């Protein structure tokens, strides 16, 4: 039982890291970025290449995946995304889904379509026996990293100057500009943060979720479910949503395996019937 | 008078043309495979093996040459159907070959029937395929063959209680059914049958459930790339340490990716028809030539199926004097037997399906330091158990 609870939390945490970047761009910048999964995949493949071809240790790959995908994010934001901020959501959806397909084809061409594998360092493998349940060390590691991220992000957005500027820029870009806030740079930085987080999630997820070129499509639905259920006005919403969905998914698959695959959708439907704006929404805008 | 001569001349030309069409100079084989998309590795292996065969046996046939055209169906059934139709109708293909997945083969079967062309299935492995057209011949394997053999072997070798874990799609369900049949007939107990959704991101809950049932072994059937994730999680969850064996069909320890799986794969026991480490002069030659022609890529079970598919095509044409019409060709192939790199195989004259030895293998490190499936037991001359009424 404890093991299931623990696996569920770890899975939820991983979902959160993968999806929170989307919550940031969608909620804070009001931009629908379906290509979010492509950044996560980028982070995953970076890790694979760094580890398997260049022999970089796993723990160094994580920050590398974050920084490099963030850098790619900035470049794409400055060259491509910036043109779509003012456009309708449909344009944004069409544009970013196009990016997804391009990313899939590119990865397929350069890396091949097969599953990519990494070998985790020995100290992250195996299990601990605690309180009668066994706990995977790598999953514990995921929970620790993600937990720390949640705290840092939430404090960063609510307590720092960067956070308040960002919120100001999102609500009233013109006024924010008038106050001397460089909105363009702010958005670029935010976008980089979102992409970097996706990259980190992708890197952490290689060992648990697997990695192949269809990754962005396979997991797009999960990102969207998390963001829909959690609402996009804060990070706490997607966080709680990830945990609830992760736990529900794992517990569902354990206790009723025949029905397990549908659990996550059933929960989404149930939650949205009760709270159509998501768990933590401020109400409709 | 002049009129008659002209008519006679025309008739003569017509007869000549008809004769030429009967024993075509070039037999066109359309090799339809997923060359891109998630199943590209299947296509790559078969394509490489078929071309290798063609290179080695070019000029072997008297009276005709075989022309091989590879077509990419991206692993999508409606594309397969369209390509097969175009190949037969517009490009005049004489033989259809390839077919990476069950739905793809099923989509093309009506074309083979209506177009009266032979169809050589080199990969797709559900049992029903050969029943979908009288013109289908299969040179790969059937999932029940491997699963049934595993069940028989497990029951005889001290494994009493098993949990099955299969991907929830037709081949997975086939594997579960035939493993359970053979295993239970041998006195074993299947404690739990778990079906995992095909797009399943995390195996943790399923494996935990399997672990809680405390079986002697877990029988796994998942698409080949996913197998490595399962193996890792089996090891990480402490199942291996608890003495639970991992058994399955050879898809899980596919030669193409086996070596990248690392030590977690060691000790996995599988039942299958081909290992690159199979000990025979035919196989040594095949592996060497294949690696040389393909940048040191190791041939897997799909490669050998493609290679044997080409052999069936060549031998069939030899017997019919280069007549690729479905009736004659399929008749010629029925009952044919030969020594393939995988060992002795035959085409069952009744079902047009393959009859072959299923080997029991364990993953070990080979002499070159790479991971291989090492064969240590075998069940000879196995027909498809689904069609043999087991």
C-alpha cells in the first residue's frame, strides 16, 4: 500500500515537472504551446546523447538538459514564437502542433525511431525497505528534486520582483511597458524557464517513461489533462492536479488493472464537472 | 491475300507477347515495410536482409531476374493498402512482400486475393493472417508458436506459478492465451493475467501487483522496444532479487537492441525461433555477411524472416520456371523445406504457415562481450498451435 502511494506521488511529481512549463506559458503568458512535449523530448535525448556517447555522469546531465533546452527555448521564442503572441489561439495551436511534427521527424531522422535507454548510476538504483513497504531510490530522487522545484517556483513567482513584474506584464502589457518593464525580455526569460523545466522533466523521465520520437504526442494528452484540471492561474493548481492524477492513475492500475488506463480520464471528467475552471481557478475571465 | 498475311502476322505477335508475359523476364517484388515511424527498425532489418539475399543470389534463376522495390507504408494500415493496390494495378508488381505488423498484413490481404498475386509475409505474427487470403505464405513466425513453447517449457522446468503481463492488443492477447493454455495443461498455475494499455507510460503499478502475487516467474509480452523498460523496472522493483524469473517470447530480447539493455537483461529466459548467436555454419555466414553489408548492425528475427522470405520467392520461381502467378507460385512453395540461418524450416502445405524449431534461450554475455540470447533447449518442428487446434 505504501509502495503504491509512493509510486503514485513520484509519478505525479514527474508529471508536474513535465507539465508545469506548460502551465507557465499557458497561464502566465496566455500562449498555447502544444510543442511543450517536444522540449521535454529534447531534454531526454540530450541526456541520452550526453550519457551514452560522451560519458557525462547522470547528475550533470540534469542541469545540462535544463540549460540547453532553455537556450533552445530562447532562440525559438525570439525567432518564431514572438510573432504569434498577438495571434488567436487557433493560430498558436496550428503553429505549435506543426513544430511537434517537425521535431518528431527530425529526431526520427537523426536518432532513429527505437526506444532510447540510459543506465542510471548504481546509487540511484534499487529499493529501500521502509515501514514495511519498498521504495525505489530513483523515485525518491525524483520526489526530492520535484518537491524542491515546486517550492522554488512558487516562491519565485509570488515573492520576487521577477514574479511580480511577470504577473504585471501578463495582465496589462502596455501599462507594464509604461512602467519601464522590458516585457519582451521578461517573456523570453519566462519561456526559457518553461522550456528548461520541460527539458529537465524529459531527462528525469527517460528511465521511467521511456523515450522515442513519438514522446511529445504520447504525453501531450497528460500535460493537457494536468493543466486543465489544475487551472493555470497558479502553480499550486497543476501541482495538486499532478499529484491527484498520478496517484489515481497508479492506484487505478494496481487495484483495477482492467480499468486502469481510463482512470485518469474518468478523474478529469469528474473534476471538470464539479469545477469546470479547474481545481484552483479564479473563475472565468 | 495481303489481308490474311497481316492477320497471321498480328496473331503471331500476340502469341509472342503472351508467351513473354507467361515467363516474365523481370519478376517485380514490391517490398512493403514500415521504413519510417515507430516501427522503422522492423523495416530496416527486413529490407537489409532481403537486399543481402538478392545480392548473394543475383543471377541464380534461369530465365528471369528478380527486381526488388522497397515501399514505405509508415506502419499505417490504410497506407499499406493504398501502396499494395498501386503496386499491383499500376506498376504491375508480381509479388507482394514484407508487412511489418498484423493490421498492415490484414489490410493488404484482399489486394493479394483480388489481384491474384502471391503475398509473402515476412514479419506480422498473429495467427489469423494466413487465413485471410489463399495467396499468403508466411516466413516469420506466429506469436502463439513462441508463447506456447514458453508455457510448455516453463511447466516442465520447475516453474509452478506465473503472472502474465502483456500489452493489450491482438498479439499480446494471443501470447497470453497460448502461454496460459500450454502452461496450465502442463500443471502450472497462472495467478494473475495483467493487460497493460499499449500506450502505457509507467509499468510500476502493474509490476507491483505482479510482485504481490509472489510468483515464480513473470511472463512478459510487449512490443520490442518497450521490453527494455519493463526489464529495468522489474530489476529496480526488486523482483529479480526476490528470485522471480523473467520469461517471455523473444520479442522482449530483440537482438537489434538487446546489447543496449545492459545487465538488467541478463538471465531473462525466452522462447523464440531465432538468435543471432544460433550455432550453425549457415547462421555464422549470414550474420557475418549481414553485419558487413550494414555497418555492423546485428541481424534480428525480422532480418532472418526477410532473408527466408526471399529464399521462398527464389525457390518458388525456380519451381514454376519464373511464373509468379499466385496459383502456381503458392502451390510450389507449399511443403517446401530448407535449412535457414535459424535452422531447419518448412512451409506447412495445409496452412501456408511456417513450421520451425522454437528454441529456449537465456540472455548471457557472449565471447565478444556483447549480450546474446544463448539457446539451451528446443522444441522441434512446431506448427502454429492456434491452427493445429491446441
